[in-house]
C-alpha cells in the first residue's frame, strides 16, 4: 500500500487544484456579457447570414463508422509485433477480435449504414 501513497497524494493534489481553479475562475471572472459576445462567430468575424444548410445524418454516421472500423488496425499492430511471444493464444484472441468486428460489419452493412445515397 505504501507504494501507492504517492500516487494517491498526487491524485488528491490534482483534484484540489482543479476544483480550486474552477471555483476561483467562477468567483473572480468577469460577468459582463453583451449581445455581441453571445453571438456565434467563426474566425473572429460576426456572421453575415444564416447557414446554407445542414450536413445530412448519413455523413456523420458514415464518418463514425469509418473511425470505428479504422481504429481496429491500431489494435492489430501490437499483436503483429508480439505474435512470436503470444503464439497460439494470441492467434486465437485475434481471431475472436476479428470475428466480433466482422459481426459488427455485417450488421452495419445489413442495416444500410454503408450506403452513400
């Protein structure tokens, strides 16, 4: 337990500093909001017109699916590097991992998540 004492002290000090800074900023910070400050802006310029349109939900769904199925490669690199040490156990674990991803891929494909209409 004594080896974790410094980690616990560090976490408590970090928590006290974070809470203290948040409380101080809310107590001492300026509260003079104006109409101009509350308006949305881009690159420091005031908006001159409304937005042209919205991105379709399809775009966001496709982007999230790309990220999810792209991240799997990050987990395959360490496995490939340590394959000599992991031997058959590592191979079986990676097969389970790829099988779960394949099920998710088939589910998304069946629901039409990969269609770009």
